[in-house]
């Protein structure tokens, strides 16, 4: 095993990546520039797309897929050809918000059945501390008949890839690495140093590395929850949250977090992994779960405020038509797993609202299979009673308010200069200060992420609201 690193570098031994999604695919492509790589995924249809040069994740691009030397396969027996294995499968939560270790357990069973002596197995999936050694290793041993520490070694290196982010990539993010012993740690570190230009950080244990990953996302979740709570408070006070954050941001140590819908397979999930193990140890989380509660309810909050604005604009709610722009869990990323935009949609439908969804970035098949929603094109958005921009895709940022105005039922209504000025000056004022009927002709525009200029929207006759 001591020579494993050199053998991988020379091509004498292969490396495998198990799970070829938003994390695994970039890893496989990156390593293929330096070593022989087997890319395994059980989904044969996805494998065929990769073989034909199509990047369904949009993380590396079609050209990179066409030119890569990754050996894409859905045949688990091909894993026997590799000696260094990277497991990069999702770790979601159950409907009752408990860790769902099904994917990582399944990957461990498949790998265990094809594991050979002298191998190193590294898990990248986000888990609570202890999962790698207490859950995964027993499965590997049982399925392989091999003994961990004798016949094979394990390590953990948490993924830090940010889906949709073209700036912070595998190569330029410091990689945390860990191993069950010093020998394994050095092999794992050496392998990742082949592709990670930013270097690696050697954690003192696998459990420390697991904990470091899970708290990264907990920290972001709590900070965003604080912003969301501020948004709720300032909305009641008639103060624009974005304006407040811009002012506060002039201080050097003010953290640049913003309110929003917190979904996805990391930030909206990982806190439950940490609180789960904490509760098993007899500690009930207060701060982490409080933040989760706020963020989990923001979709409903957005929908409720949409309905309030529609009522204010004298719109009949039942049967009203509302367009939602964006359904992915974050901007410029096709991933719709655990997106909280669906909370907005579902809540509106509870009111009897008819919702049309536009998202040129989202994977249409995933949207249909996971949420039973057929995506529309922008050209189909006409005669709307309200328009919601839920995700800040670059394509949406380039849109003009004039284009959005044409989407409404009363698109041809114009406003005089005097009325527009009054709208601009009072749009953010407390509700009791507004004159009765003043908003009756306005176009309801809900801008969750603050893409558009609030004052310009008010001058154009929009009844504008954002977090």
C-alpha cells in the first residue's frame, strides 16, 4: 500500500469515483487529467449521456465531458480494477428530517462487493461524525470479507464543491483530508494534491473532518436564518431590508449574508445531521434548530405576502394566475433537489392560485419527476395577476422591468407622473398609512432576492415586495 500513490500517478493503478452527480463528476474529470479514472453510477441513462458528451449537471460542460478520459460505467464489477475509491453520493434527509444514509449505505454495499486487498476508500459525502467508521466500514467488511486496517484502509475528505459556482472549484479550494492512520492520511493527501492546487489540510482524525464539514453548512444556515428573521421584522416596520444590509455592510466586519429561500442538498439538510447525533447524545439543539425552523418556513412566508399584495391590488385570489421565475435551489444551477421554491408554489396552490413556473436553467425532467410540475417558457407568461422572481439566475437579472410589465393582465394600464411619484414615496410605508384604493391598479411583483430596483419598479406602477 505504501507505493499506491506512485502507482496511481504512473497509471499502474486506477482510481474510481462512485456517484457522478454535481460533486462526483467534477472530481472524476479533474483526476482523469492526472490518472486513470473509472466513473461509476448505477443510472445507466446518465452514463449514456456522459458517454455521448452531455454534462447533465452543467458543472464541467459538454466539451470537458467529450474530451475526458474517464471510463464511465454502470457495471459495479469495473470497480475491481481500481485501488483508490472515492465515494461521492448524496446524503439527504427523510420526510421527518432525520438523516437518510440509504445512498451512502448502498454505495458501500456495491463497493464492498467489489473491493480488493490493498485498497483505500475515501468518503466525501456529508455525514455526522462517526458515520464513516461506525456505519460504512462494517458494510464494507461484511460485503467484502476483508478486514479494515489490515486488508484495506479508509479516509474521509468532505466535498466543498459549490454547485453552479464557476469561481470556487475543486482545484482552488483547500481540501480537508483525513485517514484512519498516518500511512492512509499521507496517501489520501498525496492523491488529492494531484488535482487540488490550493493544497490540502490534514485533519487529525476522520471524525474531526466529518464534523468540520457539517458545521460549515450549519454556520451558513444560521446566518441566513438571522437575515430572514431581520427581513420579517423590517417588513413589519416598513423598512427595506436590502437597504439596511447595504448600510450595515459599510462596516469592515459585517458579514455579507442576505435573506432567501434555503434549500438544496447541503445547507438545508446538513444541520439535521448534526442535531440528530446531538439528540442521540442527549443534547437538544437550540440555535441550530431555531435557524432551521425560520428557514423552513420562508416559502410559506413569501407566499403569504404575495397573497397580501394581491389582495391589496384588488385581485381575486382563487383562480388567480401567478408566474414563478426560478425553481432550482440556487442561482445558475440546474439542481432542484430540496428546493424551497416548491414551498411557495404549494402554498399558493392551497389558496386556489394557478401557478406557472419558468426556469431555463432547471433540469425539466427532474422538475417533472420530483414535483410533477411542467415548466413553461417565458413566452407563455401572459395575463398574470402576479409575478414572483424566486431565484436570481443571470438570465433573469438581464430582464428589464418593461419586459416583465407585459406579462400582466392589465399590462396596457399606464400611470400618470403624479401617481407614480406617490407610489414611489409610499411603497415601503406601513400599511395603515396608505390611502384606500391607492394600489388597486398596481402590478404585483415579488422579488425574493432583490434582483430589480425597488424605486424604479414603484415608479413604473409595480406593487413591489422583497425579502
